[in-house]
């Protein structure tokens, strides 16, 4: 169908007008989008992965989990050879029994010494009674001697007996003091034995703890990953044997440009797009802002004080809490996020950097 000459002349104007209207509409849509959304594709899924390591060394005798297996907190992951640990427990128990018996022996000796002290005290009383009797005899014979009824030899004999009785009193008192000092020594020995009992109990507790550590359990619930342990392998304390990833607690760290964070607020709604889950709508909320840019946490920080300086826009890590509805994100996946600036929020990046305290409850 041929166009009329008039239409041919006006066709460029019509096309231009349509293009101008399309550009205007597109500009309005773009401007509205810029006003409502702030996004980045520099975002990755993270999780607080727990590395499992043995606390003692030994040979692995049993591995009870497989790769990518889901485990619960407290579930047994693997066992180490426990024969040495069991022997240590038996030795500690025997040592505790020995030192406990030593305390009982000291207590029995203390009871015996109390009886001996009572006997010695009775001996002192008896010796004093004999000494008093001998002194009275000497006094009586002295009076008789003054009257001429007793010979001098008899008086000397009685005086010697009195001195012997006094010596017996001194001997009995010395024996009593010795027994009393023995009781004091037994008291010190008992304290020392009690300290040995406490030490033996501590050693037994340590031995039992070592035996318990031959069984390695899952500290948290999650999925087993990076399992590098096998039966017969010799492991050492601190050496990683596997990791546990808590998939239900995954979160996103989105690196926004420093020119973008001014409009972000804690608690604002975030739309998440993951290539691993196409067509599925995932949502989240801004949880917190990092205290510094990503370059500050690099192993080799950037030194801008030397050489020629070129200003490069830095990125600020923003932690995004993923809503539990939807697919389970795997740590390490890259995602694209868009923050709904019109959604309600709390503190801004500047307020959070200034130290204002507020919990982001909006959107939870």
C-alpha cells in the first residue's frame, strides 16, 4: 500500500514524536526507579561456618557422617582411639583411691593418738599422786627424826623416793607433750593428704574429660562440608577435620558504593535475585552496616600516602538478613540486591556510624 505524499512528508515527524514520547516515558520510569531503588550485583551469600577440630590427638577409628549430610547439634561425628584415655581414667581412679585411703589412715592414727594422750594424761596424774605421797612421807619422817624416832638413813631413803617420784612426773609430762605434738603433726599430714585427694580428683576429672573428647560431636546444626578425615588418620589438636555450614542462618553481604549508602536505612526491605533460583522472589531486610570499607579488612591495606593518587569509589559492606521464606541460599553464591528506599527503615548509615544505638526491628 503506497503512502500519500503528505503522509510521507509527516512520517519523520511522527516517528520523531513517538521516539521523543518513548524517551520521555523511559526517563520518567528511570528517574522513578532511581528514586525508589538502590541496588548492586556485588553481593554474596555468607554463613557462620563452624570448623570442627579435635581437642586431643589420636587415631580416627570411626567416621559417622558423610559429605553434605545434615547433622544436629550434639550428634556424634567421629570417634578417636580411646584405649589410652580409658587407661588414664583407671590410673586416676586408683590414685584417688590410694590418697583417700591415706586420709583414712591419718584419721585412724589421730583417733589412736587421742587414746594415747588420754593414757599419758592419766600417767601424769598418777605420777603426781605418787610424788605428793612421797613428799608427805618425807615431811612425816622429818618430824619423827627431830624426835629421835627415825634414823638418818631412813630419812635419806624417803627423800630419794620423793625425788624419784618428781622425776616420774616430769617423765610423764614429757611423754604427754610428745603425744600432743604428734597429734599436731598428724593434723598437718591430714591437710597434706586432703590436698593430695583434691589433686587426684582434678586429675581424674581431666582424665575423664580426655576420654570424653575422644568422641567429637557437632557443635551446631547444619550440613557437613569439607570433610577431610578418614578412618585410620592421625589427627592433632586444632587441625580441621570438617566444617558445618548452618544453611538456615545464611545472610548476604552486599557491597554498596559509598555514593549509595546515604539513602540506605536499617530495616529497609531488600529484593534478592539469585541465579541459582531463577524466577523465585527472595526478600530480606538491611541488618547492619560494616564499620569500615572492604579495603580496610584486606590482608594488604591500600596505602594512599605514597605515589600518585587516583580517587576510587570505595564500597561499604552491608549485611542483609534473608527472610526464611523461599529457597535456602548456599554460602558463596553471588546475588543481585535492590533496596526499596520507600520502605520503612531505622537508622541511616551516617547515624549508625555516629554511634546512635537502635535495634533495626522494622520489617522483622
